């Protein structure tokens, strides 16, 4: 019998990144700020955020920013079902990424 275990997962797999992907035609001066175009969160938190927004728990993918932004805005409404402070904070950050993407996509993984 062997006495070694599986190697630890690569550290990048412990994070989930959301990035605005815009075409050069839809690029605006406002979206050129790197903090608005990228959100890097712990993987579990990112998956919880996707699930909370009604997108399931996919490990990677893309969604049109024009579909993601309204989902984020609805979760920022001040109603009891949205009373999750940590997810609301991340939702606001993800909304900034979606707005920076404009008519483009938000990629995640």
C-alpha cells in the first residue's frame, strides 16, 4: 500500500474571478479602471454568490452583463429576503464589474 496522499490543489483553484469582457467598440473610459473590471473572491463565496443570484453553482462560465446587472440590482433591494450582508457587499462589487462590461460579457472561473 502506498503512503502518499493527493497533492494539494493549486492555490488559484481556491479563488473565483469575475472579469468584464468588453469589445473594443463598447469600451468606455469609465470601464478602463481595473478595480471595476475584476472581482477576485474565495471560491466558496463566489459559488454562494452565483447561487444567490439564481445562476446555480457553476465552476466557470460567462453571462451577458445586461442579464447579470438586473439580477444584482434586485438583490440589492432593501427587502427581508436580501438580508445577507456579506453577499450584498459582493453583489455590489459584482454589479460594478457588470456595469464596466457594458454590452459585453462577464466571465467567471
